[in-house]
C-alpha cells in the first residue's frame, strides 16, 4: 500500500510560531505556516500547509525543543490513493 506523510503538532507542548518557530525556519520545503487562530493558551501554532511537499527530512522533529512535532508515514488504502492521484492532490 502507498504511504502518506502525516504531521502532528501537539497544541499542549508547542510554544507557538511567535514563541519559537524553529519548525517554520528549518523546514527546507516550507511545509508549515502560522495559524490564523489563537489556541486557548493564546498562541498561534504552526500548521501544516503543504503536506505533499514534505520530504520527511525530520528537521522539525529533530530541532523542536519541546518534542511537539511528530512526522510519520501512514498506509493509504488503494482506493484513497487512486482518488487522490486523480484529483491532483
């Protein structure tokens, strides 16, 4: 089965794009952008903007001082992969 990259950012651990932003600065493919909404803690998290650009270099995981970023590969069922391929995403 094909695999797709999934990136998770822990809202409880992340200091936010304004308080840290290391993942934004070190991503060679500009996968992240700054969220427009504030969390309940009053911070703007980095959010995934261009998941298909991710090369899984793990810079965001390696350099996050709070271990708030997780990058993994998830298996995609064949039907979902075929649908995504035809939609151009």
